[in-house]
C-alpha cells in the first residue's frame, strides 16, 4: 500500500485534532487505569509472597489468646496467660518437630550512649534464628548455655543497630534494656515486615529466660514457633500440638487459650483479600474502557454525520458500501489504538513513579499490557461498528442536492 | 459498434412519504449518443436531480429500462453499480465536493483508490490533468487554498482520472462567478470536442447554449 493510498483512506482521522483528542481521552483513562491497577495487584501479590517466604511453609506458630488473621496478617487479638514455657518443652517430644522456640514479646526502651529508642524485645531461644532462617551480618547466635543461664546478651535487629550504632561495630558493646545492661553479641540482616506484621528489623532478641525473669517478670509466654521437617507434615503436627496443649491445659477446644497459625492460613486470607481487590479494580477499569469506547462511538457518529458529503463522494467515485464500512471500522480502531498506546505510556509512567514511592516491588506488567491492548482493540472495534454501519448507509444522491 | 451510449425507456421513479406516493419521474425516454453534449434544464422540483441520479447510477428507477453501453443496468446490485460508476462515469458537482484535508493531486486520485492500487504512473497522470487544466502550480494545495473556479477544475480532473465514458455535471457553474463559469464551460466544451460525452444539468440558459442539444424537464416529463 502506497503512502497516498494510506492517506486517502485514513487521512480523515487526523483532520480535526480536538475531536480526535476528545474521543481518545476516555480510552487513555481506561487503559492507563487498567494497566496501573493490574500492575499494583501483581506487585501486591509479589510483595505478599515475599513476606510469606519469611514465614515458610514448614513453620507453625502457636500464639496465646485468640489470634485472628486480618487483612492477611496474623494479629493477636487478646493476650492470655495460658501458654507457659513448659508447654514449649512438652511439644519438643513430637518427633517430627525440627526446631522449636518459645517467644515472649514485650516492648522496652533500649539505650546506648545517651541514645534512647523504644523497640520490641523478643525473648527466644538459641533455635529461633535458625528456625526463622534469619542470618547475622555481625557476631553470633545465642549459645544454649546463655539461654538456660539467664545471660544478659542481645542480638539487634538491623534498624535498631543502625539507630544506636550507625556505621560502628555493635558486637561486644553494652546497651541498656529497661536500665539492665546487656552485651550485644550479634546483628540481624535486614529482613523487613514479615507475615506476622512485625518489622523484623525493629527488634532486639534476648534469651527467653532473661526476658521472662529479669526484664518482664512474667510466668507465661506469648507464643511458640515450631518448624517441621517437611511441609506435608504440618497438618499432622498441628493436630498433635493441639491435642497436647488441650490436654495440658485441661480445657475444651472452645475455651482454649491459644491458636495455631500456619503460613497456609495467612496465604489463604491474603489471596482472598487481593483477589477481591483486583476484581474490583478490573471491573472499574473495564467500566472506564466501556465509557471510553462509548465516547469513541459518539465522536465517530458525529464525524460520520459531519462527513456525509465526503462519504457520498467516495460512494459516487465507486467505493462499495463494504469499503466505507471498512474505512470507518479501521478509523475507530486506529483512534482506540492510539488512545490505547498513550494510555499504556501514561500507565507505565505511573507505575515507574508510584511503585517505588509506595515501596512495592517493581514488576514488569506484561500480562496487564497484553490484556489492556487486547481490550482496547476489542472495544475499538465494538465502538466503530454502529458508526461505520451508519456511514455505509449514506445515500450518495445527497451530493446532487446542491449541499 | 453502436453509436448509442445510453438509452432510457419509460423510466419512472416514485417516492413514498407516509401514505402519500409521489411520482417524480413519469416515464422518461432518452437516448444519448457517444460524443454528445446534452443539457437538461427545467424548474426546481421538476425531477432533474432524480434523473441525474439514475443516469449516474447513484439510484435505481422504480420501473423502466436503462441500457448503458447496451447493458441493462436498472437491475444491477449496489456493488455492481459502484464498480460501473468507478469505471465509466465522472461526476462534477455544484459544490465541488473536494476532500478538505487532501491536496489537489490527492483529490484527483481518489477514484483510483476504489479501482485498485495507486502507482507512480497514476500520479503522473493526475499531475498531467491538473497541468492541462491550468493548475500546474497548485497540485499540493488544499481546497481551502484554492478559488472556487480552481476547485471546480480540480473536481473536473478528478472526474477524468478514470477515462470515463460519460461526464455528468450538476450545475457545475452554480457556485462560480461569471469569469470562472466561462472558464469551466470552456474546458467542458473542449473535452466534448475531444469526444467525451457530457450531460449537464443547469438553470443557466447561457451555460445550456454550449450544448448540442437541450432537453427541458417539467413535472417528471420532458416537454421538448
């Protein structure tokens, strides 16, 4: 097809720029919304998976009180004192359990050389770091003797270390936790917020024994972390843990003061929440596209009416009705695609700006791009059908009325 | 080879509006020979436009027979009529009807779009036609940049690009001043002398005088 053929066929599209822009606007908004929202959905999914990974499929968490999974995060609704350190020791007898760590969570003021910060202090044992698959960027893990011997040693979360020590080495330094002196023996790598909704960088780990006696003076624990050898064993272990704890507490299942949470539960609720979100977003964007293509239909109808004489002339010059139909179908497709590409461009720009701004992982939105382009073509075709039909029905005899 | 280009026999055209039926053409008989220059005159509402639409294959008669180059065309399909218009008939309109966003040259080439592809030879031909009609320096101008007379000359070039057997002109001078009118009529006369068959519809008796034959249409019938 030569350039002149192309121009004579479709030159009319670009004749009225304002009209073209207005008809394209709806499509631009629809496509960019579709792209941005879908990419956000994908990105949120990736983010969730990253968080869940820190809470592996082979990990079980026993929490005291009735915990609820809300918005995809395990939230402790109320604390009870039912769970004891002895419960954790009793569970260790289950043979499929690989690692187990009791946990007591409290908050404290941590102090170093006049710098005070308020942070979360977690009492754990020497298996905890291995169980959670955390690595240390400085120092070492707790020794078993330190846990059983009520030693005042601490491992700092990455953020705590940065705030107290900056670039300096923290290992071997002495800090005050609630005015008690502790020796720093290690620093955790940066981890981020995990599925238990806690910023794992903003915490200090100390031996559980020290936490319960010297620091918080309690005889109960907040929870127990358990890891099993194989993820397939999780349901079985969950049942055994439940049975043992019920027996030990001598309560009926309804009154139990603990709850067992596994990665699967969190994943399930998270997926439900995000699929609700993305289906909502998708219906809105498709609505946008429908409104946009109705805009194209309206403008095309206007255009057909305004170009009656041109169409009549083409018919008089020997254009078949099919050729006119084709011309206007292609015109609305070109208009829609044009809007679609601008929409994609704006959408991509939005993604590149907003995803990093909101600390979401940057994902390459191939699927949304293909989907929105496909939908644009579809709606472009749809919006062109009626105007093109109207155009092809124009009577060339109008030309002779001296109009 | 027959000398007759087209032959109309008892052509009738009726329109229905609600329950009322209007008979616009009441039985037209007309023969046009090749190379003729025919002018059709008559009062407004006499059926001139309707007749021109039928002759130009833009419309079909309600009844009667229409032979164009010895072929019955009153019963052809819309697509067959379009093809025949494209190959055999050139139109010149009172309001020029040029495409506003296309240049003079592109406007001239428009009928070829529906014949097939446009090649370099066609472009030379369009330029040749525009050159001959005195528009050599205007081939890349848009219609809005041309005067009325120049626009009508572009329209004539467009009508000629397909080497038609018949040129139909509907009030070609209706929107022009007297100077431009004379120029356009000079061109049509010259084309007729070269053998092109022309049918022209006009109110203007000065214009009609250029034709070899004048027919007057009144109330759906030729009165002379």
